[in-house]
């Protein structure tokens, strides 16, 4: 009961601050039209029905007026209809993604609905605004409450995926093996295709103690191309406890995966993963994981062995409508053959920005360097690969249907290897829908 009372008080303080836009917006808002000013006065007098009727009439003549939409959203919140209020607040943010006061109210509405993941996202971006200390303290309490309450998350996306190189093959037609020229077969050369991509994940994390949860989750990724020769499916699951100590979380997870390529079993494995997540501030998230897996291949037994990886990532809200992220990683794969054993180093950055008109953009360049342990006899050198991948993702948050929005992703990949057989260029387009957060 104490927590509920505290949250209600927090909601009142945030709402009170939002009634005075000059305290929460870096730039002065446009003067409200007469209808909005009159409606605001009616609300202060407690005449909610009259205010609603006035606002709805004014909205017919000014459907894109942010002041009118904001007051309608606040009225919906007062009527305990946070879902309708969220619709008004989202509408405003598609026109003005820098409106901190509106983002705060959207976070509050989503919190009331129980959409904790998106609520946390809105609060973290709002926290980067120039807000009074008491409002920042309220946001921090909301974020703590979200981490305590959220017990289920899921993602889903599906897309049509044209691909210029579905088999990641070289553009060359001839290769030198043991110093002799060989013609690549047609199957080994670059293949183009149109595929269907499915990517989904879910996690359930019920409380099993005051500070302990049980995490149960899984992921499924599949690309499906005509003919089935290059279809790729990866399914993974994990299970284990999560302990929360203040702003830090620890997880120890048992993991398993199975991969099918060309609709035939390719490899499978089990492992253990240790994760740590820390929130040094309301705008920053740090995450690191270490995983060790025992891998078995269904056909190529020479690839059997172990895989150990470390990955660290961070996210930071720059402004109420933008953020940056980064990652560093290294993985070690040990197989029965030294020439196939390798170490891969990985680094990447990302920049996220909400644009006007409901369009959001995410740009992610990434670099990977692979070093193999021993000479490949057929080519007489130790293999070295440098891979560059750039991803541009555009999402239209204005068009939402049952929580899904259209998304366009462009991916360019280029791998340069000292063995020409492993060098390639690849361009992918993914056009589909994704779960909106």
C-alpha cells in the first residue's frame, strides 16, 4: 500500500509540473489558442465535462494542435483511461519529439497501462531534459518501480528480405588451391534471393524471493528463401536466477541452442552465461556477459569444440529524442582442427534519433576482426578476416496497428579476407513490421 500511495504522489507531482510547460521545456512553447486557454481554465475550476466538450469542438477545426491534444490527454488520465491518453501523447511526439513534458506524461500513461518497457524508455529519454530536481527524483522512482514490476517482455518482427548474396559467397569465379586454378561451381558463387525473415523473443521473470527472480526465455530467428538451400533457423533458450541489488542485477543462466541450415540440422550446444547489468544513472545502462558453450555439429565433426565469448555494451540518452550506444566483444572458438580455431574481436557504435513526422532512425556501424590459429594447407596462409557492417533502421511510429509499426532496414556487409574465397560484399533490405517500443 505504501508503494502505491508513493506512486500516486509521484504521478501528481509530475502532472503538476506538466501543467506549467515553461518549467519543463527548453524552448518557450507557442501561445495556446483561445480554446485551449479556456479549457485549461475550466479544468482548474473542475468543470471537466465542459472542458472536454470545448476541446473536442476545437479539435475538429485544429486537429494538429498540440495544446488541445495535450489537454485531452490529461483529461483522459483524470478519467482513468491511460490507453486513450497515451494515444494523444504519442500523436504530439510525432510532431514534436523534443516535448519533454509530453514524454513524461506518456511514460506515466504507459506505466498505468502496464507497458513497463516502453514506459521506461520514455522516462529515460525525458530524464535527459533540463528538468527540476524534484521531477528527476520522481522519474528515478518510476524507473526503479518499473524494474521491480516488469516480469514479462517480448519482441516480434517479420519482414520481406531481398538479399544480393544469400550464401555470403565471393564475387570471384576462380580460386587458387595448392597453387592450381579451380573454377568455382555455380552453387559456390554468389546467389541473390528474396526471403522472409522472422525474429522473435520472449522472457518471463517471476519473483521467487524479495530480490530474486527466475528468468526463463528464448529466441527464434529464421530466414526463408525460395528453394530452401539457404534457409537458416536458430532457436535458443535460457534459464536461471537473477538477483537485484539496488541499481545492479546479476544473472547466472543455463543456455542451449540448435541451428538448422538448408532445413537440415547444422549444430547444437549447451552452455552457461553470466550477466551483469548496472544503471549508474537514469540515463545510462551498462551490460556485460560472459558465456561458455560446448558445441557439436551434425555433419562436420571437425568443427566440434567450445566457444567462449565476452560482450560489453552501454546505452546513454543524449537528449529527450536521441541516444547513443556502443559495444565491445571478443569470442574464442576452439575446434578439433587448429586451422579452424579462431578468435574474433568486435566493436560497434549506434546513434538513435526520433525525427519529426513520427520517423525514427538508428544508424549502427560495426567492425569484426577474425584471426585463425594455423595455416590453411590449401592456401598456405593463416586466415585473417576484416568485416565491416553498417545498419540503418527506419521506423514510422505514426503508423501503429495493435502495437506494431512498419520498419525498413538497410544492411551493407563487406568482408575482406587474405583468402579470396572468404571475401564478399552483401546488401540486404528488410521491409516489414515490428513490435513498437
